[in-house]
C-alpha cells in the first residue's frame, strides 16, 4: 500500500489525465441508461472510487518533520463520503432491476441515511465547521470562524488545506455534484462535475498536509462551546448545516411516500435548501455586525455558499418540474435542429444523455 501511495503522489498529473479520459469514455459505454445498465454503471462506480482514493492519497501527502515522515491518523470521513456518492447510483440500478421501481427507494433511502450519518460524524469531527462540497473537501482554512484558533483551544491543519479564496471555488465549479450537469458540460463547457480529480487544480504547496507535533493538545469546539461563544448566530449556523446535510434524505423519503411525480417532495426539498441558505445569509450579513456572537465566514465558506446557490439549478432537472417543463424545451430544441447536419446529431445525443442522466443523478445532487 505504501508503494502505491508513493507511485500515486509521483504520477498525479498522469493519473489526472488518465482518469479524465476514462471518465469521459464511460458516457459512451453500450447500454448506458438502458434497462440492463448494471455493467456500465459498475464500471463508472469503480472508476469513481479509484479516483476518490487517489485524490485522498494526494490530499494526505505528509511532510518531513523533525522525527521523519508522518501520516495523518484521523479517520478518512471525506473519503467515505466520496465513496458513498460514487456507489449510490450503482445501488439504485441494482435495486431497480432486482426489486422494481417502487422498492428501489428503500435502498436509496438507506444509502442516503448512511451518507447523513457519515457527514454528521465529519461535521462533529471537524469542530462543527461548514462542510465543503458535501464533506468531500475538508474545511481546514484558519479563517475568522475557526473557534479553535480564535480562543486558543489548539488546532490542527488538516489534509486538503487551501490558502486562497479562489482555489476551492475552482473546485466547486468542477465538482457540482451529480453527473447530470456533467453530461451537459461535456458538449458545451468541457467541464467535469463529479468524478474528476481536483488535486490537479491545486498548487504543489497546497497538496501537503501540515501536521502538528504529536504532543500538541487538540481541543475541538463542541456544541456547547459554539452556542455559548456565538449565541444566536452559532445556533443558526448549526441549524443551517443540519438542514443542508439532511436535505437529500428528506427528499428521498418523501419521494418514497408520494412518488417522483408529486410536487410535495420537490417543494419540500427546495424549501429546506432555501431555508438553510437564508440562515447562512443572516450569518454572513447580520443586522448588526457589532453584535456579540457574530459568526463571520471564511473565504472557503463564502465560496461554498456560492456553490450551493449554483446547485439550485438542479431543481430544473428534477421531476415533476423536468417532466412538465424542462424536457419539453429540450425536445422542442431537438426537433428544431434535427435537420441541421452535425448540429442536429449532437443535439439529439445531448438530449438523450440529459434525459438519461436526469433519471439517475438529480435526486441526490446539491449536497
């Protein structure tokens, strides 16, 4: 395993190119989005898991200390989140073929519940800091809302640290969850949304994990610490993150109860997202910024808020809105351009991919 880690860290640029090519080719696999798509989806999931593991290895590159090289010992919660996100569509496809369209939502709900538990554990382990990209990126910037650095309670710079407001936002633009927008972007913007490694976008010094000495005491903020130190703003922040983490599970549970064509899950999910974002907006722009307990956000967290706003576009791709409005627009455009050479073919292929991806990758996206 150590030999593989060293090889990955030495060949990260080569791996990035190879994984990008492999990810793009999965969209052209036979029987993709068909009734017998377990094989193609399994290939996609395996490639996604390998990419997540390689990215985690790069993010946790150790540096040399006085006592030699040291590896971070904390549990890889972010890797667990990435792995679950790569496997959940495969779980859906297998459940659908074995148990049918109705029963598959039971398995999807279990998968989403597992993601919620892992994210909550990561949220607690990080000292109740905002989850970046659903927990796939560790929030390790020593910014204004880092209670540990402000109050002298110790701290540790975790793997995946970024030192500039623009770097992680670039990741957000390439990691807007769900492969639905990835299908769109491959024909227009040539951007990858989920499965592409993000360590290739970072400067070399940002790929190195800085570790404190083994004897340093690390005391993470607790719920009581945040509420006592930050008062109302701390409570609003915790509530906003809890809503953001639980939103996909709430959405799936109501789809399981009312069906995918019901407006109830769609409206409820949108309401949860808007409520959480409104709470974060109150934290970012308080009525009185001098009020005690004000909880300022770091640059990475402000970029995460922008990312979450962009993810609201997924509601255009979710049923019943997609079935009643968005799909008709795509099909009308396809008919309009079907007689145009090359353009008509590409448009038809794009619409086919969008409709196929919409059935798989939109209910779980946006977290």
